[in-house]
């Protein structure tokens, strides 16, 4: 995150507040918008490092849409210019759609009027009309879940619904406190500029982790026996926690591996078909440690713990 954007994201009390996404159009299969689901029309710009972008990669994989929606991956290193394309870095790609050198060009060259100065991933992009459809991950994953079903690779993936009608109230309720206290909570702790703001964020974070631990000690997933969108949204933060947030964001009261239910829960999801390929731990660790110079000015990457995400989780019968 650039110094300019970070400054805009911190309030008068030194507390971090995430800037709202600007592009909020929807792809709809019912024809109610000008963005219809089509094979090969849409593209995702993502970073493996970013938890918000990882949500969309995970849905794209689980729903069997890898041949439907193309993807480009930015460099893990974010400079003052923001996200850039560097195919020389392992796991990164060039901009295969527009041939740009940095993601900022996608924002400025097609919709300069709405650009608020913040270049974020993920970006759902319309290759036909050369425009950004949406850059809010919570909405993109809803589209991937429900609007591209006619293109899913298998019947099982077509039927997979991570936001089912009968669980929506519960999912929405869980999403609310997980987002505020955990997903954005780690950033509120790591980017806090006063002790008061940090203390508040960290206490809320670990209270919420304790709450999730209590739920998951009784049910396999957050809303019961079904894996849902709520689990996707929690997983992308937990998978980064011990490797990054514990030391880099000073979220060190406990590690995820210290929780008897949360740690097997992370492994349970990681071991699902299609999930592992969306996790690039090298990109995750190097991005945070080398991009956030205001936190880690020398860019030193620590020797991290050895975590076995393939260890049997034994949550099948919960």
C-alpha cells in the first residue's frame, strides 16, 4: 500500500479504515444488466498475496470456471506505483489482455472519471467492452457462485452453491463480524498509528477468533455442515495468519496453530480439490514483508514456521 493511500485510510485517531470499492456493476444471467455471462468475455486481475483477490481465485476454481474466466497475476512486490506486471517473477504473468505494465493503467485508461486513486485487486474486467465491471471481492464471488453456472466444468460444480437460500441469513450474520474483526481486523492492527487504535483492533480480533473457535468446535463449518461463502472469507485470512500477521501486523497473542479447532479447519479447506492451487505462500510472505516499508523498512523476510497444511484434519465426522 502506497503512503498516499495509507494516509487516506487512517482516521484522526490513527485507526485504519478500508476505502470502499468504486466499481460495482454486476454480471447477471437473467439479463437484468448489460453484463451477461459469456465464455471468454471476462478476466480477473489478481494477486496471490491479497486475501480479497484470493477469494475470487478460490471461487473460480471451486466452480470450475478456469476455462471461462481468464486470469493475470501481478507481481507480489507493490511499489509506490502500485501493482505491476512482471512475468520474470515466478507465478506472475504479463497483462495478457491490454499489454499494460501496471494495473493502474487498467483503471485510468478506461474510466478515468470514476478512478479514486486507489488501485486494488481483484478486478473483474470485461474484455469485449474494455472496462472494469467490479473491483469488490465480496460481490465478485457472488457472481462466480451463481451467474456462470451454465459454463461450469462439471454438473457437481454447477450445483455447488456457496450462498444457498436456506443459509443466507446465517452467512450474512457471520460475514459481518468476521469481516469487521478478522478480515479487516488484522489490517486495523497492522496499520494502526496509535497505541489506542492498535489495542482496540487486536482485542476485537482475538475475541472474534475465540468466537470462531467456539463455533468450529461444534460444527465442521461456520454455518453448520455445509461449506459456504462464509468459510471462504475466513479461510483467506487464517491461511496467512501465522506466516504473516502474527509478527508483521503484531497479532501475536495466539497463533492459529494454537487453536484446537481453527487449525484443523484451515487444513480441511486447504485440502479440498482446487484450493491449494490458489495459495502461493511465497507471494503472500514476500508481498507483506517487502512492500510495507513503513512497517518493515529493510524488507527483511523472517524464517517462518514450518506448517504442514497437508496433515490430516480429522474433521469429517464433526
